[in-house]
C-alpha cells in the first residue's frame, strides 16, 4: 500500500465499515453517521477560518475605504491592506484551508468508493483488501448498499426513454445545492470585492473577483459531473458534509433563514 492509502483511504474505509456495523448494517446510514463524525473532527481546523471570514465581513466598510483611498497606487494599497489585516488580526489566506481539507477528504472518499463499491459485484470482498482484521467481512457476508430509493454503490441518475443521457437525481441535486450554499456563506467578502473592483482601474481586481465567483459555481458543477458517473454514496457524503458546513456558517453569522436565498443571490 502507498502512503495515501495507508494514511487516508484505509482509515476512511475502516471508519465507514465501523459505522456500518454499529448502525444495523446499512451503508447509507453508515455514510451519514461517519460524515457527521468527520465534520466534528475537522471543526477545530475550520473554525479559525469561519472566525476570520466573520471578521472580514465586519471590517468590510474599512477595507472599502482603503481601496478607494489608494485606488491609483497598487503598491501602497497592497501595503495598506497587509498592515490593516495585521492590525486587526485577520489572515485572508486562511480561507484556503477548509476547501483544501474538503478536497483532500473528498478525493480519499472517491478512492474508497472506487476501490470498493463502484461497479463491483462483491463489494465486501473489495473492502476486505483495506479493512483491519477485526472489521473484515466473513466469506458468507454480503454488503447492504440499499438506502431509501438508492443503491449507494450506483450513481443517482434519472434515465428517461426519450433522451440518450442521464439526468442528476434528487440526492445529487441536493448535494450540489448544499455545496453552492456552503461556498456562498463562507465567502462573504466576494460581493464586497466586486463592488470595490468596479470603482478601481486595476484589471487584477476584476480578475480576482471573477476567479472567486467562478469557483462558487465550479464546485457544484463538479459535484454533479462526478455524481453522474460514480457511486451515489459519494454524493450522500458530500451532501452531509457541505450541509453541515453551511449550517455552521449560518448559525455563526447574522444571515436570517427567511432571507437566506435573497442574500445569497443564488437565483439572480
């Protein structure tokens, strides 16, 4: 086994099967339970990011004044921003951490499902290759992959007789929507930066804002693209993880439930 398998894929596979056994041999419930555990375990690492984003939102008016003051001098603006962030104890680069963590864990889970569930007739045997001895399946055991209307080892897709391609199913759509809301909630500074960029002459400002906005919609599209081809268990994990991230950000901010979609501008 390589290092990536030993450090990430194997522990994730064993954790998943541990929850599978604890929750009545149901792979869907195992994915939900284990995903929630991962959210709790990763919370100490993502909490500083959440706090940093809230600070940046509170400091947004002052940042806008700085950009207006130094709009014709890029060097002075960069220095003023650096001094401003240092004085206020804000680290903008901390924003990369939660996304990097999510991507690493998602890639590892993708590998778990690819190695064990996706397009495999005997997933229990495939799991045994990465399971620790106490959790290994016996020869006579089978893996229950049924959950609600799903088979978590197969893609969540809808096939209609009059079209030649598959459409994303309800779970896959919910996973992409949860990802979109999560990114929107954890990027409160993007809309502000767009307004500021419109007032400055620097093309780099417009490029930075465009990149941030494109990432907002790229992740949900990637979720759907991957989900159309691979095990729906992966989409279930992504739905739980992204939904939990969005909920944490929602309760720590001043966004009201009733105005959530209006404030996020998802549909306009």
